[in-house]
């Protein structure tokens, strides 16, 4: 059950980041892997690309979108939050 709940929050995080991503024209066919570390309340303390899209501008825009989207949706349950304080996911605004 925890994994399903965390997956739901990660999907919500990804969706919120995609909603503030500023360069949809730049995104065509590009994706990168983002690492995000948060504190309770969803504030972002670290956001970085761990696997580049091959386009430095796209990668930078993705990192900026993480910070702009904060606070990110996180579980209020402290035990669940601890399980997702650090997340990594593929950022692909076209999907």
C-alpha cells in the first residue's frame, strides 16, 4: 500500500513540475532523469539532473521547473514522507 501511495505522490510531483516547465517547444523528444530532495511541507532543498537529455538548456529548464513548482505535493504522514524525501524520476513533459 505504501508503494502505491508514494507512486501517486510522485505522479503528482511530476505533474506539478510539468505544469510550470517553461519551454514546451524545447522539450520535443527530450527527457532527463531528475533527483529531488525535499523537506517536510514539500520545499525543495536539492534538484539536479542525474541523467542528461543531451541538451543543457532543457536540463537547466527542468531543474528550474522543480524549484518553481515548490512546495511539491507530499504526504502529511511523516512515515510516508520519509520514504519519499528523496525521489528520482524521468522528466518527460510530452508523456
